């Protein structure tokens, strides 16, 4: 399998190069040259596998330059850090199947991709005796998962930008209490979009990027999307077996479009009948919801909410979806994204909206609804949702109809104790691993939302 850019201006590269490239040199995002469609026989064989075996089989479709035994070793090592054997267990709560994605070291779904990516990066770097500097922006969970994925790993330094005091206290502590010498936390005085804009500017500055060997582990890194695909296969197989059915609907709380894009690719591989529709759940930062429902992809001001990981307007992976929506027309994708960069708005026709809605339903959930959903769902089922999962459950139930509904639980409720306790009317108990973070020393640097100051800091600390 070779990889290309959504904007068509990059020569084909292999998987290993894709891992290190991040953003394509032409400003586009990297995608596989083709998405395989699975036969009935292949699907039947995949159903029988455990999580790690399933990961190996799916990865092999996309990775042709790493030996199978080496890939297997990377997968086994990555998922040893998880607290449960199934990696992503499925829990029935009322009439909803909750896919728990928070059993990794930072109690959020990003661990699934980033534990794999951390092991993969170190192996590839040691093989070639190269060094890299990872740059990333986080709206909450990506940063800590990235840091835990590469902390202490050889030949890697990591610089994570987060919006200062605009993520939950526990999300911040999970990053700032990691004091390994290869980890740098940058608290940016601005929004997540400011952080993301700084990172994108650094990657477009090709001279700076090459000089300091920059790469990214944000959701624009293809290896992360690939790793996230596995739990869509896994959950579809498990729930369709339990329900003895062919079709399910899956609700995904999303802000950056990375998580749901992985589901979109799985839907292409399995066939649209099996994942009948993906439900795109947003909070009040509803650019993606407006896109699906009204064909309106236009920037508004970012609102701070009680589901901070979704407080995003510019969805980093949206370009990948547009590329496939426009039938892999790279020139059209390039033109549209360049227009969006200038005008900050895209409008879609009625026929295009109809086509988009063949892939997605969407709903926006406000803060009052989040609190009510956490409370009501607990009363009804005894299951405690975090605020992001509550967004997914609330939106999902609007579109459940007669289909089994899988809702992705993207974080453990203990990561948002104040919000969850407020909703429930009592204090939730924190796992001891989270509780101890409050007593650990912190290490971070506060910087203004300024590209040049960020470049100066990185140039002084890069390996």
C-alpha cells in the first residue's frame, strides 16, 4: 500500500514515511491510495479474532513495509498497558451498547491509537538511528495520550500545546505531571484553535520542519486513524452477534472529525449496510452538525463548554472526508480547502447535503442537555457517563429507530469529576491512579498564542 495527499501534490510514499510525514508537503492530508472493500469471506474470518489479532489483520491491508511478525510484536507491546483483556469492552446499558474506549493509561480513547504509535515510532527510529521532535495541539485528551505514548522513549522529544486553563484540571494534570526529560508542555494563552493554527503553521514552514525533524501525533497522522478503525470493526462484530442482526448505528462524539472518520473508512470496508449510519454528535461548537444538517461549514467563535475536548471549530480531518466525498478528486479538494482558508466558509448544495446524510445523521447537544443526560441515564441504567459520551448518547438516541445503537465512550467520567458530580448530585469516586495526580509536581511553560515565540522555544529544546 502506498500513500498520497488529498491535494495531489505529493509523490507516493510508503507507510513508514507516512508515520513521520504528518501533514503532506502540499498542505493536504495523507490518505491510502485505495480503501479495500472486504469480501464476505474476509469479514467472516475477521469476526473470530480477538482485539490484537483483528488489529494485525486490518493493519496488514495498509502496511506493506513492516514484516508481519514485527507488526504483531508492536501491537502486543502497545496493548499491554491496558487495564482490561478485551481492550475496548462493550457494556449494555438500557437500550444502548456502550463501547468503553477508556481503559488505557490516560483513561481516554486516544490511548488506543497513541500507545500503538509510541511503540511504532521508537522501533522505526532505533532501526534507522534517527531522532524526531513531535509537535501536537490538544483540546484535552490527545496531549496526555501522546505524552504517555512516548514518555521516556529513545530518540523522541515531544512538545504539546494546550489552551491554558481551558481544559479540565485532570486533563491538564495528566500532562503537566509527566516530568520525563523528553516531554515539554506548552500552555498557550488562547483557544484550542489557536494551538492548532500554530502547529499547522510550523508544519507548512518546510525549512523549520526539516531542520528540527518535526512530526505530529495529532489525528492528522494516518497511523492514528488506522489504529482507531479497529474498535469500529470490533464493536460491529460483537453487537451484531449479540443482536443477531446485520445493521447497526454508531454514535460518535467528535470535534476534530478524526474518530468518526475512522468509522467512515470502516463503513466503506464493511459495506454501508452493516454500519447503516454514523451519528455525528457535537456540543455547541456545532460546525460539523451544521455541515451535515444544513450544508453550512462556516467558522464561528469557539465556545468553552463542559465537554472541552470538543470545543473546536476547524475540524482537522474534515479534508479527508471531502476528498472521498468528491470521489478522490484531489484538485477539487485542494481548490475547496484553499477557498475555505480565505473565506472561512463552505456551502453545499441540496443534492450534496442529501448525499452527506447517506453517511451521517447529526445533532448538537448543549450543556444543559449534557447534565440532564448524565443524570437521567444514571437513574435509568446505573451507568455513569462522562460529558463527551453523554453528547454521543443524547444524539444517538435521537436517531436510534429500530437499529442496535453503539455509543462510543471516549473518556472515563473521573476525568471530569466536577461536571459529572454536579449532574448526579453526589461526588463520584476517583480511581486512585487519577487521585494521586493532585499531589505530583508539575512542569509546563506558559506562552502567548504566538508562532514565533513557540518556534523559539522548540528550537532551544529540540533534540
